[in-house]
C-alpha cells in the first residue's frame, strides 16, 4: 500500500516536470512544424541563468527567499525569450519553406553551438544553487517524505498548463494559433500574419523550456550536458501525447511519469527502457500519438 | 515565399574552390604532420574530459593541475626530489585533448596524438571504457602511457603482458573494499544497507565489489535495495522515495560529480540522510562544495590518499598552495591524481639514465615496479607486473561549520595490501574467498 | 547504360586510388580513412531511407549490432576471420531488421524517426544493463585475419582499409544499380506521393520494407568494420547522438550520388578531428557552425558543388 502511494506521488511529481519540459516543444511543433532539438539547450540556458543568479544573490549576502524565486523565474524567462527570439529571427527564418527534415538538422546544429557557448560562458564547474530547494523543506508521511519544492513544481506546471490551455482555447490569439496548427496555408489566405505568429510562438516555447530549466536548477547540479539528456525524454513525451496538443503533452507526461515511478519501485531493471517502451506501445495503437490529429494527405 | 538561397554562379565557383582547397589542405596537413617536437622538449599528450558532465568535477580540475605542475617542472620549483628543471633536462610541453566522444573516438584520437602530433608520452583517461579501448593501442604503438584515474578492475586482467601502459591510480575494488572495512570499524552494529549507483559499468562494478566485501566482513548485513538511476539524471525524487520505503541505515553510493551533489542535497532535504548515513566512494570531489548540504558524519572517500586525504609532506603542501594560488580552490582528488601521474613521468625520465630524450622503452622499464614519492606519499608500482600502483585507501567523516569550513574526522587508512588483490588473483574471487594474502595491519 | 558504366568505373578508380594511397599515407590517416569509409557505409543506409522520405535516428541500432556481432563472435565463438565476422553481423542485423521493419514501415516522418530512435536506445539500455558484456565499458575485439592472411604489425591499418574499401565498393556499386532500379525509383516516388504509388499497384509497405532491411545491412557492415578497426565495441554505438551524426553526414553529402556519403564522411571526420585538436574546448561549436553554413548555403549537400544540373528556384 505504501508503495502504491509512493508511486502515485512520485509519478505525479515526475509527470509535472515532464510536462513543463515538453509543453514548449509541443507548442512549437504544433504551430511551426519544427521539432526543436535545441529545446534542450534552452532548458539548460534557463537552468544556468537561474542557478547563477541565485548563486550570485546568496553569495552577495541576500537571504530573502521570495527574491530568490523572483530571480529564478525572471532570469529564466528573459533569457529564454531572448535566445528564442534570436534563434527564430536569425536562423530559422531563413529556412521556412524548406524540408521539415532540414529544420530538424538546423536545430541540431544550434544545439551543438549553444552547448559550447554555454560552456564558454559559464564554465564547467557545477552550479549548485540549492537554497530555494532546501528552504522549502519537506512534509513527512510516515516513512515517506515529499519535498516542499517538488510540490511547488507540481503547482507551477498546473498553472502553466492552465494558462496555456486558456490562452489556446479562449483567447483570440490562441484561436489564430490553433487555426495555423490546423492548416497554415488557409490561415495565411485568411489574412493571418503567420510570420509574426511564428516568432511569438517560438519565443513562448523557448521561454517555457527555459522556465522548466530554471525551476529544476535548485534541485540539481547544473553542469554542461544537461540539455542533451533532457531532449530525448521530452521528445518521447511529446510524441506519445500527440504533437501539437497541450492536453496530449499533459496526459503523455502523466502516463510516462507513472510508468517510470512504477518501474523504479517494483521492477528497477526496466527503468532504462520504460519511457521508450511506453512510447512504442502508444504509437502501435494510436499511430499519431494519443491526441495527435491524423493529417489529411494531399493527393 | 522567402528569397532563394541558391548560390549565384560566382558564389558557387568560390564555394567549390574554397571547399576543394580546404579538403586538399587538410590532406596535405595530414601528410606533413604537425610540427614534430623539437629535440629539447618533451611533448606529452593529456587526455581528459573538457566537455560533458565529467568535465566539471574531474576533467577540468585535472587539466588545471597539469598546468600547475608542468609549469613548476619547467621552472624547477618543485620540492625534492623533483627540484630539477624539466624532465631529464627537457622542457615539458603539453597537448590537451578532450576525452569526450566514446571509446572508439578516443582510439582514433590516441592514434592522432601519437602519429600525427608526435607526442612522446600520453597521460590521461578518466573513463574506464576509454582506458580499456586505448591500452591495447598503446601497446601496439609502443608509446609510454599513464592512466591516472580510470577505475576499472578489468584493465590489467584484460591487457596481456603490458609493457608501455601504466596506471598510477587505484581501481573500484580498492574503493569498495576500503569502504567495507571502514564500516566494519566505525559502524559495526548496522544491518540494513542500501545503495544508489549510476547505471553503468562503474556503478555496477562498485556495488558488486561493495556487496561482496560486506558479505565477508559483516556477514549479518541485509541489502535492502539498490537504485540504479541513469547517469546524469540529476533528479532522484523517485529513487529517494524507494530508498526511504526500505529504511536503510547505510546508503552506499559510487555516484560522482553533479549527480552526487544533487543526490546528497535532495536526500538531505527529504530526510533520508537523517535516517541513514551515506557512504560516498568519490565523495572527496565534493568536499569543498557540499557546505551544509551533506550532513555531519557523512562518510567520504577520495579514491586513495588524494585531495583532502593527502598526507602532510613537502610535495602535497607545495601542491595545495600552488594549485589554490593559481585556481582559487584547494585541489580535489582528480587534481592530485593528475599531479601524481606527472610526477611518475618525471621520475621515470629523470631516472631513465638516458642522454636527452628518453625512449618509451627506457621510460617504461624505469617506471616498472618502481617506488617514487608523490603528493600522496610513497607510491609503489607493485601490482600487475609492476604496472599498477599500490597505495592505501582512506575514508573519513565529513563535518562542516560555517566558521571553520569543511573538515575530515575519524580518518582511517587501510594499506594497499589490505584492499587490493595480489597479482594473479581475480578481484571478485579474491573477495569471495575472504581476502587471502591480505595484510591489514 | 553508358552513364551507369561511367559512374561505376570512376567509383572503382576512386577506390583503387584510396587503397593505394595507404602505401604513402601516414598510419593515422589510414586509420581515420578506414573509420570514414565505415561511417560512409552506415550513411549510405541513411541515404537510402532519406530517398524514400524517411529520416532514421536509429541506424545506430544496426551499427551497434554489427559491431557487437564481431566482438561476441570473436570472444565467445572463437571466430577470427574478418569476413566471417562481418557476415555474422549481417545475418543478425537482417534478422532484427526483418522483425522491426514490420512495425516501422507503418510510420512516417517524425514518428518513424522517434520509433527508430526508441529502438536504438532500447538496445543501448539492454547493453548497459548487461554486466557480463562489460556494460558501458564494452570489450575488445580479438585479433582478426582475412581468409587465413594475418596482417603483421606494420600492416594492420592498411589491411583494414583495403577490407573496408572492398566492402564499400561492393555496396556502392550495388546501390548505384539499386537507385536506378524499379525499387529504388519506387522509393523516391513514395517520397513524392505515396497514394499515387499505391494506386499504381505497387505495395508501399513491401518497397519500404525491403529498403529498410538493406539499409540495416549496410549499417551492420559499417559497424563491423568500425569494430574491427578500432578493436573495441561499446554501447555508445547505439546512442542516439551517434545516429544523429550519421544523419548529419547524410545531409552534408546530399542524396544526389552514391559517392556523396564518402566525401561527406571524410570531410566530417577530418573537420571534427582538427576541431578537437585546435579547439579542444569548443569543437562542438565549430562543428555546429560548419553544419549551419552547409545547410544554409548548400542545401543539397556538398555534392551539389560538383554537379552541373540545378533546378532553378521559383
């Protein structure tokens, strides 16, 4: 019984983290049909920005927790937005209209470049900004404990998901975005400025990736290479849930999170492949992912 | 729909000419080979992680230590018995290569170092996979090579009759046998032991050796769980929950670098380390970084007498001062181990009896079965036919206070003969048979 | 038919030149060339799939299977003949590909890419878990011989290069014909418009399946050659970033010509090794910039520099 509770709690926590990471990726793919491999680098950028700003704050004598959190969020969002803007305007824009595959490789090249740029900027020493994580303590349930910070992360991802959903479903911009997701050419024919929407979408997706990194930074030790580790997991969640669907990303994250928690608690040998096994299984029964839309084929 | 980016005719010609020139010059550069080392310098290739997750805790500190030591060697400012300028009178020049990319790539880079860059010796290798792949190539190319950090116990058993390949560091067996001894001496009443290792060869080997050793030394131990998260996973929430449900008294971990720091912090905040004491076999690399995130009493090791475990002698005092002056932090164990490898090189060159640049054969025969002084005390190349170092294993308890900083207490040392199997014995069998011929006094 | 013969002759000549250059090249260059030829073989498999409109991020699966077949065959079955080992690799890989192909040919685009990636990573996970196979350390490959000829000390690299060249030439000649054959052309047709191909009575799944299995075999030969040359196998061969490198090289060379993967593989490996030497701290940056420049200015790959035919952009 204890194990089942542990699986549920751990699964939920991991799923919320997965959702934060995958949300930006799925939004960008849905609107722009770009599978952004550099999403991992944006995640890492957010993590580095948060970790170094928190580290600087505490080293210069600050001790107000809320300021640390404000720094965490703002630095991540700002750096994500700026990086996303530069990437989209500077490089991706040159590639529109070309093969989807080439886009993927361009983002792969950007990943390589960003990895080394981050290494040059922040060095290789691990950044260890644990103060916000430690400060939120833990809640004990018998033998189990849950860290307060992780609960906060769950909250953040729920809020982010809600905002995204609301924005896409209820606002005008959101509806325009959904129309672009559905059919880009027709939207353009109806007068939508698709280019501007693309830039906006990419910036938002990049910021989401950076926020995910920023929020994760106090838990982990930020080192070169964390971006690369995250990409494959994010891809798996996005593909499982259906590309372009926020609901899909959420459900996909939940499934993967719970499956992983279950395997760690009961069958640790499977841990390494459980994510891929889940993805492969979903794709066998629903070839476009859980909530993916089968695209009409042009004959 | 966007302007065309097809290059115009003149651009095309320019590009094709440029590309052809580039390819041709690459080929010519290849044939010419880079400037070969002059006769009055000794060129050493250094291979260590400059990118990826292992660069922060290990690769870059090792490269920095190399900088410090090589500079001192060339200036002749090392303490006795290394106070001569250069090695055997030759100035030491270094070429640094990134160890990233996997064993196949490292084999290629090793060959490039030796055949294209014409280095006279190679020092490096943190990753066990790289050591295993490169060692046969070192023998094939007959190049004096020292592995300074890789921890696989399989290195010399797999390398038939080595002549040129040496290791001045200790392996995972020594780490974990030492840990078991330390627990037996300092925590004789514990019964429930859990582990968390990174899921790859190092983690698997470490847990295996630790389990076998504990079964010998503390037979009543119950192994309640072993978590094997992915390397570089970073966030161990679920693993910590699983460990908590099994209520261990000791948590053994061979995790290193960022993963280790993250795990310790998370486990501390979650309360796992209130219930259990962590035993970190590579913990010394976090000695100056844990601050108050590792609880008092955490047991840490430094893979031998390195880093904070260095004994007090002229060399270690000089090294600590010089390293901290140049790089701002005290040296951790990877830095000390790199210093040791360079001292081994200097020892081998100075005592080779060669006029001018010693050959690989002269260096190898001098270092084989040698005894030399190092930052870690006296090193005896006494195992694997004289190619593997034999040194004591040390563990201690970590304490921290904001006023006095980190310190080690309750340090115990176990002789090399206690923690490493003698030649001819397979490590696992040696442990399972109760450590025959071990000398623990 | 005249064009075919001309290409084939030039391929044979190029192979001979490369092989003979091993007599005057420094040893490290011979070694690097062998690795480049082996990589090019895998890339040819990627190119085959790309011509059918599919991007595979999982060729590492077959690359690794080929490599481990060589390693295991030598270590546990005592086989030391290089050709036999390569053959074992092909058999194992084709068996695997025939099973996986049944599933994978149902998918396109991103799903195909992700599924191939997933299976490659599953193999990686299995190998990492297997302590007996050395986990991430991998293990070394036995000393090998070819049909009884045991290369002596100085000639090991050259023998490896010749073996690689012979196998690669055979593959290149085969592919040259394949691309012009009905199956090869059907693949390209599928990339353009699947539904019409189906209407014409050609089974898409069958075509793609055969294509996939052959590409897998090529990947296996590349992996076996790499294992024989480097003398070591490890699970990294199945990691997705290695597959990514193959896709990178495929795009670098373009799909226009059978020789393109070879040119691209050489350039890639040379650029990477010099980047590592000259910029040990930022070689990924250099690689990424070079890739971006190629994509922006040479979208059809480096091979487009050498061809005269170009389509005018609208």
